[in-house]
């Protein structure tokens, strides 16, 4: 059986903290593709999934892990927005303050045929 595409996975509504969400639902949960999800798990940027039962091949996250991850990402976005708001605006370089004349690109000239 092939892995379902992102279009085949229905969107997820509210995350229930006590529910188990399989790793196959990661495109709907994190809005990432399969390989990006694996890479972020290995890099530690997403919570590590765990098996559903002892000896099970089905892995996933609890709803609380997903909610905690989303809260961390929201706090990170707010911190970056606050840092951007405080950062002073950079002045435009003097060389670019005047009008810049646009140049139209031309095709190279064709070579004349030999012997004509």
C-alpha cells in the first residue's frame, strides 16, 4: 500500500489533548511533507513520536505534545515580532537615493552568414 498524499489526508479540527495522533497525520497537523517531518524530528524541532503500544510499529504524538509544540512556536513568533519592532530601520545607501535608470536587456546581435 502506498503512503497517502497530502491531499488524501482530511484537515484536523481542534486538537484533543488526550487523543493519539498517528505520524501519518503529520502533514495535516504540522503542514509539512513526509521528509520535512522526519528531518525536523531528527533535528529536534518537532516532538519525537512514540509507539502506540509496546512492540507496535504505529508511532505518533499525544494531543498535548502537539499543543505544547504549537504554544512554543507561537511564543517564538511573538518574540521575533517584538525584536523586529524594536530594530531601527536601516537608512538607504547614498548611491541608491537618486533615480536609478533602468536598462532594457537586448538580445545579442546575430552573426552574419559567411559567404553572403
